[in-house]
């Protein structure tokens, strides 16, 4: 099954 | 001191309608560049980035960079009180904990002031890297909105696949499956009705339809939507705001466990 990823896994904190 | 006068006030009304259900509270940042916002939804699955460039305002005064925390639901309530043809001016004094929205009717015979309380919002900006996308699909925003709405009556997720044949939107649910293919079509009379696909390699990604449907609330802002896809990145769903900037929604894909 598929799981929702988080946007924070792609874009780091500035 | 901040004073931003937007002749086409309906743009700001439409922007709020597009984002208020996705994000509850957000900081609006004001600088010499323009009026902008970056915020995630509460689940940290989607991110919205808005830019209204200073040149797009009839009058733009921003003496120093300012970040104003607003509840978007409340802001939308206030902007709903502006007429579609009204000129909207935002005003804030340095150090003030309120922002004022002034609405002027086109004939200047009705002028309204709405003052809204600002709030302290702890939010950090995320760095969005410049990326080369594997596929960029440009299509009528109304068509994209229709597809998301139709598919969400069948399933909860959409698989977006781009090949040189076209862009395919697929879903499956308890009652069955659905596939919608849009082929490249740039021979139409009106450029806003064209579907244009630029692809360097095929890409296929799965997304939650709930978020896609939320993004399509920006449809009144632009007749064209652009989807930028790469296999290892969130999709970018962009609505350009004529002569002013853009609203971009980033959505993290669903991935195999």
C-alpha cells in the first residue's frame, strides 16, 4: 500500500 | 508603515477563497518585492506559495519588511464584504497589532474600513529548491478542476502519468476505476484552451485527490494551470495571477511503504 509523504521530507527548513 | 492599493480588489478576494480551506493561519510577508505568503497545511502534506509583486499594485508602500500573522478564515470573511469591482487597500502601522482593509466602490460613493486583529504565528519558511521537472503539463484550469472533481467521486487518490502520448489521470475505488487521458492539443484557436506537454522522461506519481480538489479553488484566478512533475519531488500546481505573480501549490506524493 502507499503512504502519504510529508512536504518537509522534500523541502528543508531555511 | 504599510499601504498597498490594489485596483483589481477581486484578485485578493479570489486568492483568499483559494487558500482559506487549506491553511488556517499564515504570515503574510511584505517587502519591496511584493506581498507574499508561504504556508503548509496542518498535516504538512501541502504547501502554498503566493506572490503578488509590488509592481502589480497601483500604490505600494512598505517602509520595512513586515510579517503579518492572519487567520485566513477571518481575512476571507472581511474580504467577502468587498464588492467584486472594489479597490482594496491594506494598511498597517509599524508595530500595530491590527491591519485595516479599505474598500472603495469604483465610483467612490462607498468607502468601508474593516480592521482585523493580527496574530503571532510561529512559522518557518521552507527552502524550495530550483528543480528541473521531468514533465510540465499546461492545460485549461477548468478542465483540470473538472477532472479532479469527477475522479474524486470514484476514488481517493489520483495517479498522474505523463508520457509522450499525453497526460493520464487515473483513480480506483470500491465501485470501479476511471482513466482520463488528455492529449497534447496546441492547434486550438484560443491559447487558453490548449494542452501542452513538455517531457524529458515519463513520470507517474500518486496524489491525494482531497488536496488536488482544494487547489482547484484557485481556478477563478487563471484560465490556465501548470502541473510540474518529477519522480522524486512534490508536484507543483501553479495558477498565474495576471500581471501580478502566482499561487503555487506543492503536494507531496503518496509513496510505497
